[in-house]
C-alpha cells in the first residue's frame, strides 16, 4: 500500500508518514511472523533442545535430578538394545504407508477427476470418521477383530478360516490399524496434487496420441510425485513412532519402538534413556526423509504439506 | 516372609545419607555398561558428594514438637486413584460425613492413574521444597515411587497420637507391614490381590496352581500383566519361591521361565488393565488378574463365568498407602482424615462400594449390622450397588478367610536402585522384546 501512496503523490508525502511507512515496511514481515516464531521456539525448539540435552544426561529415577554426563555412547547403545523394535517399527510403518498409498491413490484420483461438484462432500466423507478420537476407533477395531467378535465368528462359521486362526495380536492387525488411522494423511496430499494437474496438459498428451495408460504413467504420476512425497512423510513418520495401535492390536512379538519409549518414560521412569531413544528415532526419520528427498528430488514439497 | 523384617527398612540400618550416596553412584545404568569415561564418573561423584553432605529434608519434621505446633486448617487436599471411594450421584458420602462432623473441608482429586507418572508430577515440587498441592497421596507398595519418597525423606512421619482408630481397628495385613515398619509414614487405603483368573466356559479343569499360566494347552490364550513387578512375582511363585525373600539368582530363573513361556507362544499379550476386556470377550482364557476387577465383573450376570483362582503357590497382595508428602500445608487435617477411614463404620461404606481387601476387619460386622450414620448411607447406596451388604461382608475377596490370608504373599522390597534396575532389566525385555 505504501508504495502506491508514494507513486500517487511523488514528493507530496509527509515526512512523518514516510518514516512510519518505512519502519512499518521493515518491521511488517517480522511482526507478521512473530506468532509463528514464538510458537516454533516455545513448542518445538525448546522441547527439542531439552530432549537432546536430556539424552546425554544421567538421571536418578528417585529424586529426578539429572547430571550432564555427555554420554554419547548411550545413543548407539540404545540402537543395539532395541534394534529389533526399531526394525519392526520401520517395517510396519513402511507396510502401512504402502497400503495407504495403494488404497488412497484411486480414491484421491477419482475425487479429483470425477468428483464433479460434489468434491467437497466426498472429501468430507473421507474425514468424518476422523472426528472420533483415534484411540476409540482403534479400540473398535480390537472389538471387530477379536476372536469371538462377529467378523471372525462369521468367517469361522463360513469355514473360510480355521478354528485357530486369529488376527488380533499379530503384526498384520497392527499394520491394518496403522493404515486405517493414517489414511487421510495420505489421501489428502494426494488429492491436492492430483487436483492441481492442469487438464490442458492431459488434453495435450491425448492430442499427441498418448493412450490413457501412457498419459497416466507419463503425465499424471510424475506431476503427482510431490503429493506422493508429502503423503509419504505425513503417514510414515507418525506411523513409525506410533504406539497406540501396537498396544491395542498387537501381540507379544510385534513391539514397536514407540511402546518401548513409552515404557521407558512411564514404567521405568528413566527419562534419559527415553530421550536417547527418541533422539535415535528422530535421526532415523530425518535420515529417511533426506534420502527420500534426494532420490525423488522434489523441490516443491512444501506446497503440498 | 519373616526374612523380610530386615529388608523392609534399608533406611533404618544404614545412614540414609550414605545410602543415597551409594545408590546414586551405582544407579547409573550407563556406567555399568562401560560407556562412561573418567570425567563422567568424577562429575557423578561431585553430585552425590553434595547430596550426601546434607541430611534428609524431613529430619526435623514429624516429631512430637513439630506436630504440637501444627494446627487444623479445616481443609485438606486428598489425591487418590479414580473410582476408589464410595460415590453416589457424583458425591462421596463418607467424605461428606467427615466434613459434617469435623468441619474439615475435603478437596478430593481422582488424579492418580499410575505410580510412576504421578510421582513424576509431584517430584519437581518436592525437589524444590514446595507444597505439592496435596496433603494426602495414595501410593502402591509394589512400585518403586513409594520407596523413593521414604528414601529421599519426602514424607511427613505420622503422628501416632492421632491414630486411635488405626491402633484399634487396623487388620494384621496392613499393621506394621514389611514396606513400612511401624507405620512410620503410611496407613493403607485398600489392598488387593494379583492372582490368576480364568473363564470357566473355556477352562474346564483349572486346578489350583499358577502353572495354568504356563500350560501349553492354552497356548495363545494366556494373558500376562505388563507391569514388570507383577510379571516377575508370578514367575517366582511358579518356581515355588517366596517373592519377598527372593534373590537376584531367583529373579533370573523366573525371567528364563517367563521368556520360555513367551517363546513357546503361550502368551497372547502383556496387558495393562485391559486384560479384563479380553477375558470378558473370550480372546484370553486364563490371565493374571486383579481381584477387584474380577469381583466387579461378576456383579454382572454376563460375566459370572470369570473365576478368580486362589493358587496354592500364593496370592500377591499389593496395598495402596495413604501418606503425607513433605511440605504439606494441612498435615493435621490429613491425619484426622486418614484415621477417620479406620473407623469400621466409615470403612463399611467405602467397602460396600469398593470391594477390595478391607484394611479394617471389623467393618464386616458394620456391613451386616450398621449401628451409626452408615445405616442410612448404606441404604442409599444400595440401589446403586444392586446387591445386599452381606454380599460384600461374606466375600473372601474383601474379608479374607484363614486360607486366603495364609496364602497372601508380599512383594520383594527393593533395597536400592541397583536392585530395581536389575529387576526391570530382567523383566522389561520380556514384556517389550520382539
């Protein structure tokens, strides 16, 4: 606005106005970003710094006092101790992400290209179940999948499964729970990416004698890659650290690292070890993201996140 | 269990300051693993040296002269576990009667879900020498925090001149218990058993032994508890070892047994209190279980099939203890309230609602033949409970008979942090291992 004023009245601008205008101009971006900066500082960077420093300390579980002992060795030690749980978490999160991508791509595609005027309605339908707390929804899955629940009883009566077959308490139940819970986090970025594709580009592809399949492979998918990447991040990362699904749906051999971290804090009360594990989890996630970004080379991810 | 006499109070035999120095130096899991360098050891020494130089923060608190200076403030802040007191239409009849007769207002907070996490909430105040906001907290004896509170001098020693009801009516299971000899710091709120429960529809020949939890016949249908102290204790019972007098060698034997139980595919999962849901819906046929849960499940005709076993190896008894955290603002009001709950009249009302193990055996007579204000209170509660008061009075789960009392075992009392670490390092990997 200030620029307009200057342009309209060359030389006729009051001095005070001019000064105020340039101050405001200089400060405006800082003032506007202030809430975000404060938010980031207080709720993200400070806790992160506390967690990082705690991971190098040694704590007395009785008095709660922690001393800085610079125990760098703790990080590789924790990886060693809980290697299997880390690997299990990676496998489950990867499986759930793949399931989600496969399931939600057609949904997102259909809404984006064939949703017509009811697009918002369909998107809403996708989100409605998620107005209920995810713990409750996971508990309902436990009820549905339980051995004497109606679903398993029906399958058993139909002789589709043997009497001893069970889903609850297996890794498959955990993957199913994760996929279900994080589905909208995959579907929505995919939808945004597909929705943004310029239809004229598709028309051009057809004009150049591309078959529908070729157009899909060589136009739609490449243009949707930033969305796929965003979907991957938003699904994989929370699923990797998730512990609710494993605790409710999992059994004895499917412990994920999130459960271990939770137990370290709440059962053992060892905050230092819990922080070390969290740091390792964070580093693995960041490394994964970095690698993934390098491979896909997506520069415009932020547009879709 | 008599061996337990010495182990119950490590704080008495040894100078507590020295004790803390020792545990602080040894507690470090990192050091034991050899990842620490020389500088680390030095800094820990400095820290523990500073700590052991000072006496316990409650050294001058809780003696006769201290108590004499304290006055009633006619208010008390009471932190307890949820659903653990007589409740009617959102009000607590026994607390209301207390306020009417003593003019002490009670702020009742149902904020304790878990020992470790609640302890973590009050710990910063205690460490800073400040009031936690609670004059009474209720902590369980089978988890480390109660021991921590005693060890660090963060509890007010009780005024024994203000405990007439306790002296007269407290039952043998909670009087002078191994975890707090002479009731220096604590009075029991309620106790319960951790035992084995099964669904009699699916389990036809349960027998009377905890070995049912290790029976291959029930592979994949056995629930175990995810609390390492419960899990380890039942392992010890299965080996025929008294948990209270067990040694570290016994613990590793129990861990081996429990690891095998898991790798043989017998365990369905390690549950928190959610095991009861799995027992009810039939996913799990046999499980480690808390007596109160089974009693409450049985109240509904639908779950009459759930049976609590009294195994010949023993029943683990845990006790939730009322205690006064240091820097409490209303300790005298707290004492008055704690002793009030040792009146058989009061306890009859609480127990009619709770159905845990009653710390006051004489409450049984009060349930059958109420003589005081409890007559009206019990009558008002009855539609809510739906059972006659005799159901509670006659239940061996509330008033243990001779056999149950004899089979009751207490948990191992940890002498220091190193032992706690040894225990958790043995049993946690079973619970959360791959």
